[in-house]
C-alpha cells in the first residue's frame, strides 16, 4: 500500500543516497575508536605510576580458624585456578622446634589444608586431611578438582575434590541437607587422600616444593622426557626435597595400581610389584657437577622452563639450603650427547633461599629471595643481574606481579610487604605496607576479573587477603620495554665486571710471577763465595753480625 509507494518514491530514494555516505563514515569511525572507553582512567595510570597516591594495599578479607590454626603456621598458599570462584587454600603446619620434630618423627599426626571461600570467612569450605604436615601443595591448572601435596614425612598425596563432594552429598542424603547449605553451616566437607605414596618409595626428607608438568610432556621410567603430539589430561607433577632428588609422579599410574589391587585373583609378578605401593615414575638425582664437588643439593624451591618450541631444551631452576641457584637439564632434543642432571651451581645468597619465581613477561628471568636481599637471574649469566640492598629484616618470600613487568612483592620477617617498582627506583622499595605483627611466610597473587588479590600468610596461621590498587596492577604502554632495557643494562654491567675481574686476575698473576722471579735472578748473579739464603753457614754469620751491631748500639756489648 502506502508504505511501498513511499519506498518506491523518488524523494525517498534521494534521501537514502544523500545519507548513505555519512552513515558509512560514522560506522567506520565507531570501528576505529571505542566511544565507550574512559579516557580519564587511561590518563590516571600515567599520573599515579609516578607517585604513591592511591597505591596502598588494602586488607579485603581475613581468614583464621580456632581449631585448625591454633599453634600452627602457614607453610603454603595457592588459589583455585578458576576465574569466577574466589577460593584460596592454605596449609597449616605445627610450629615446632628441631628437637620437637625429631621427637615426633615417624609418628602419624594429622595435617590440614583449608580451602577458604570469600562467602564464608568463619568456616572453611573444605578441609583436606593428610597423615602428616602438608608443607606444599598445588592445584592442577587444568583440573581444579585435583590437588597434589608434599608431606613432612617425604610422601606425596593427591586429593580428589569432586569425589569428596560426592561422598559428602551421599553422607547427608538421609538428612535431606543440600551440600551448599551444609558448607555454609557449622561443619566443612572433609576430604581424605585419594592417593598416597608409599613411604619407602618417597623422598627421604620433607617435600619442599611441587610443580605440575604441562600435559604435552611425557616421562618414561628411564627418565626420558618427550613431547606428545596430542596432549592428554594433565596428571604429571614433580617434587623436590632436601634429599637431593627430583621425583616425577603420574596419577594415571596410581589409578592403574588401584584397579590391579582391586581386581584380585592370582598374584602375577607385575601385581606383586605393584603391591609395594604407589611410587615415582622416575628419580633424578640432583648432584653438583664433579668440578664443583658432586655434593647432593638440598632444594627448597623450583621453577620449570618448558618452551613452546618442541626443539627447545626443557630445564629446571632451583634454589638450595646453602643459598645456591642450580640449573638442571631435563631434556634437550637438539643435542644427542646431552645428559640429564645438574649443569651448574651458582652462589646466590649467604643463607638458605626461601623462594624462586619465574617472571611472567621475561621467560629467562628469575627472582630468588634469601637472607636480607633478593636477586634477579637470567639464564646463561653466572652472576645475578640485580641484587637489592640489604633490608632491615629477613626476607621470607616473594612473587612477581602478573600484570606489571617491573613490579614484585617481597615478604619480610617483621610482618611487612615491600613493593618494588624497578622502573621507578632500584635502591629502595616503592612501597612498604605493615600487614601483620608476625613473620610473613608465604605470598601468592591471583587475578579475578578486574581485581587483583594478594594472599599473605603469616606465622600465626592467619591469612590476609590484600586488594592490589589499580595503580599497582595496570601497566603503562612502555613499561615492558623499560624493564627489558633495565635487564639489558644490568647484564652489560655484569659482563663488564666479569671481564675486568679476569683482566685483574691475569695482571695479579703476572706481577706475582715477576716478584718471585727477581730473587732468583739476583742469586744467579752472586759469586760462589758469597753466602746465599740457602747457605746455612752464611745465614748464621749474617745473624751474628746483626746481633753484634745491635748489642753495640744498645750499649750491651761485653
């Protein structure tokens, strides 16, 4: 009708031809420029990055329990790797002296890992139990329901959170309570270990660190590490301890062991071997090179280096109780004669190292924390690129910022957290915040949406969750380039110092050789009748002459 007549009319077509070009230009401008962006917020980052305005850590949540945290300390903390759920886990260990630990060695005492949810700051969401203190644990990055932990007895434990929730649901099915309501009540879900390693097949000392291996890696019983073309589930992890060993564990092997033992029937040799219990897939001894003594390394913390390139070498870096930084070769596909094991041990700190972290922006740069300072290391450089000035208290832990390349957090024994911005200043921390009166034992940072949360555990088994302000979590456009220039400048300084040290050593050896050669030349020019330093009679005559002159000068000559 009338609408079609209007659409076919010449004035309407002339109108469309007139407005088409301006509309297309407006749409193209919207594609190039985000009209909803807050330009003032972008400008605020550059302004606040130069000062301390609005750059203070604010405590967002505090977690502690009257039963599980009494007379204990936090040994490790880790965030559940999910973007939505705000769940943080902490391991609470007994605060004992060395003599007390020796007295209870070999005895079973329950250890705990508490999973705290922000929706309930009073009761933990889940309690993971173990037959010994849990010194370290890590959530599986691809399957958050799997949690691997290392015990003070040297054993390795794995919890299955999904199975624990199913068991709790079945247990409370008769009462008619839902699991979500039960978790918000007065009791928490208790999870028992799904897999526990055999004592005789585990570490000989307390497990100090644990790391999940990428799903693309495969470890054979002979220790060969290879890459799979089709990665499967992530079920491999590595543990280290003070016994000088690096153990590789396979959860799939533990499941197979359970199936074999549950099948029953006649006992085959393979089944008899599996009856010994769950053990590591491979043991890699961590010993210093023969040129450096060949001693076992007591590793405390480690960091894996697994590049995406299949032809690149896989390595591991660890710090020891002696303050050393060790480099371990795991696999090198490009070299036929490559050997697995420790390739270098470098002196780093004058007391045991407490942390080792890999930079999320520079894959070959590592942060080590020990004594009263922290250091930055680069692969292939024998000296630290940067060492901080000594602090007023011992440094206990540290971590990198996941969003700012030049920012790092360091915990101290006096309860303060130092925030270092190396692009702003390197002689002192950019910010120092007093978090608690007790020593800080662990730091772990997590990004949840637009927020960034820092979990701070202390020696009183209290967990403080600090909110990182926007000025400390949002980086400027040139920050990564500035940090790259800073590291390159420090590396050139280290190389110059090494070159000068070598030149001075050669000069000193030349001068020493010249100094030792002068008496020999003088002795060669002496006559045979003159006494030398090697002639006993000549030396005695010289001594008597000097003695006579001394007595005459003092008026004591007879």
